[in-house]
């Protein structure tokens, strides 16, 4: 029996024995409700904060460029592009909407710059996810008393990144999950181009979770993102 299969068996036995990584798994309903309310408030704050931060970047880009001399214009565009790349790497910031707004304001000649910023933002978020310990995510689920999810993530945390995919395939909760795991790069493309994806973290949040999961190779992820975000900048560039 391979190590992955052995870990899967041990994880299932732990579930059957109802062993929890939460030091206080039997929390009261009142405490659980308070925790869920706190989580909802945090989620709302992230949505509002991301939208506000996105509007700030849009306002920064919304300048009458015709009234600015060329040297100053280049400096302003460079600063705006840098802030856009950093902001879009943050979860819940509507990076795609900001990028589209910049394409409209700057024109197709700046499409390669906007495209490069979008790709850098996604890769930055992905690499940040690589440095977040999965045990922290497991403790978060345990805090909400989601014992099954916390067990699964805790079991994944001790796996080597190349073993996590096989572990997930062996323990997928339904038939649809293995399909998504096998075609995970295609699923990323769909998520990234879904309108309103800022509600589930936006491009930055999706890339962050992809990096955290450990089931995506960074070079395949980079190629996938490069292709996923290319159509609109290419369209603007060709029409300019």
C-alpha cells in the first residue's frame, strides 16, 4: 500500500473515530452562531474593502491624459500600472474590472502593459499562497466546527505537494469533485472569466487558493493564466 493510500485510510479511520483537530469540538450552538456571524461580517468587510480599493485605483487611472506632458504621462502610467498589479493580487479586489477600465481609458496601445500587470498580479497571488501553511486553513475550519473539512485539510498539510492531488482524488466527496480535480486548470479558466468572481475572492483570491492547495504546478498555472486573460487585451490591441 502506497503512502498516499495509507494516509487516506488513516484519515477515514479518524473520521469514523470522530477525532477532531479542534481542541473544543463540542461548542455550543450560540458560540457557533456567533462565529458564523463574525465570519460573515469579515466576508462583507472584504467585499466592501476590495470594491473601495478597486475604485481608488480606477480613480487614479481616470485622468485627462491629453493635458499631461509626455514625460509626466509615462511616470503616471507606470505608477498606476504598479499599483494596479499590487492591488489585483489582493483577494476580493476586482482586478479584471479595473484592468478593463484601464484598457478603455488608456487605449489599445497600452494593452500589453495592462496584460503584463494582470499576469504579474495573478502570479504574485499564487506565490503568496505557496507560503501560507495549510494548517492555518485547517484550524480555521476547526474553529467553525467543520470537522470533516478540517480533517481533510490537516491530512493534506502533511502530504508532499505532488501527493496531494492523488490524496484528494482518493477522498473526493462526490463524483463531480474528481472531474474538477482532473480538469483543474480548465476550471481555473472558467472561474477567472466568470462575471462577479470578486464575490469568491476575485482573480487574486482564486490564484491565492490555487497556490495554497499545492496541486497546481507554477509553470502550468502561469501558462494557463497567460492564455485565460489574453483575449480582451488582444482585442483592444488589434482595434487600436
